[in-house]
């Protein structure tokens, strides 16, 4: 079953060649097949015969393309990180023949770490994320919070089996096969700790103590998770004056279901801390996907004062968003936003929750998550997604 996606690669490719990154199983291949169809000539570097030919003679890609050029308008190179030097030929063909390329990959590590030609701005970058709410017919919040939004997992009758297989493939193909770590046992311990602490302040010393490695090694491990697209560090917003902000970031896994499986969280009950953390993670995924798909460059950050007051997300400097899984919002849930209001920097304050009664209290918009996501994806908040003075 194919689900229509928000990302429009036809529109992207009408402007420029693109790198399309995304973790495994986010649906890059299906997206290409359904949106480009017969207009794309696909060079799959997961095919050993194709990869062997191009590794021995990279220039032969020109002959492959020219044989099909009359009937195809876009050239797709799938899993480009398998052979980064091929980018030199891509660069040449963009310049000499004005060919439009879509270069896909499930890991940016090799491209960013290797000394290769990244096309000098001749190709922009896009990313495909797990499914968002509007892409899922008959959306179930409880199902999503437990098993996440990877298409084949959300649609599966055996999601836990699929998640177990996914975690195994990640370790075997992304970590072990690429020899990214010397010792697998400490990394496996770290991975579980990182999943359990997803959405919480980073503490390299604490995690390192539990995993039996140094804080410097933990820092390197987190970099591996970012490089292999398994998650991202969200930086703190530090522009408050009245209350000193902390300067430590948070790490979020790319998918709440993968996070739950690795952390061995097998069930979530409404009203518990675990449910609240998963709900916050879900809203994070929606915001991050929206910013990426709409090409909005405003930074996604969070704010936490030294004395503990906090706001879950800020987009740019003007929009502050707090996430609560409560079904009945009271004044105590507004404390972080109210404290931030004293700085007089942001222009819009939103509390997203499971409360079904939308209202404004103390200049704070209290909205249910469904209404928030509808307004988000319709662009209602775009005018606030900017940096101060922009």
C-alpha cells in the first residue's frame, strides 16, 4: 500500500539537482517510483554489477545515461554514498549536459567525512522523514506513539517484529559493516541509553559511565547517530536575559517507534511520563518534517533556564511551543511559556495538548494537537517562523 507523501520531488527537481537523504525505510524508493515514474532513469548502487562497473570505470555512467536520455528526463542515483567518487562525474555531466540528478542516500556520513566533490552548490539537499499525521489515513495517535511512522512498520500487522529487524539491520549494515565503532558492546549499551534519554538534556559523562566508555567516546557515538541519520541534536535557545539559559543540547531519535524499541519501551499508558515523552517526540517529528519539506531555514531549538523553567520548542525567535499530553490544561501547565513571555522576544506562544477545548489564556494559545498540526501544515504559523530582525 502506497501512501501519498507531502514531499514533492518533481517540484524540487524543476529547480535544481538534489541530494535526497533519509534513514532506511522512510520510503525514498517508493516516493521516486510514484512521483517520477517513467521520467526517471534509476542507477541503483545496491546492485553489485552496477556498482562494480562504475567503481572500475566511473566515466561509464555517461554512456549509461546517454543510452536512455531520449526517453528519460531525470537521472536517479540510488545510495550514492556507496561510491562517493562518482560525484565527480555527476558534477561534470551537470555542467556539460545540463542533466538533472536526484542523488539518494540513507547515510550522509561517507559524503560528509570523505574528501569528495559535493557538487559545489550545484545540488541542494532535501530529506525524507517518517510519515506525518496528514499522510496516514485513519490515523491512530496511540499506535503512532508506540510504533512510530516508518511506512512499512506503521502498516504492518507485526510492527514489533519489523522494528526488531530494523534495529538489527541498522547495527549490522550501518555500524558493523562500515566499521564505525571498534567495540560493539559499549556502542549497543550507549544506543539503548541514548534511546531512553531521547528528548532529555545530553549528559556525556552519565551515559559514558553507564556504557563504560569516556565522555569523548560518547560524544563521538552521538555524532555517528547524526551521521547515519538516526537522530539529531536540538540546540538550546540562549537569547533570554532575565533568566540565564542552559547551553546543553538535547538529542531526539528520528522516529519515536524506533526509539521505543531500542529503549525497550513495549507499552505506553496515557497519563504516564513515558506517554508524555512520546507525545512530545511525535510533535517534534511533525515540526522538523514541516520545516524541511517547506524549505524553511528557521532553527528549531528549545529553551531551559538554569533554574529549570523550560519551553519544549522554539522556531526562530518568534514562535514558542510547549507540549503537554494532559487532557485538561490548567495554569500550572503554562508556567514555562509565562516565564518566557517576560523576555518580550517571542510573538506567538502555543501550548499543544490533548485538551479538546481551544482557547487563549494569558496570551497563550491552548490548542489540541490535531488543530495545531492542521494549522502548521496549512502554513498558519509561517509568519512567526523567523529570527528576530529577519
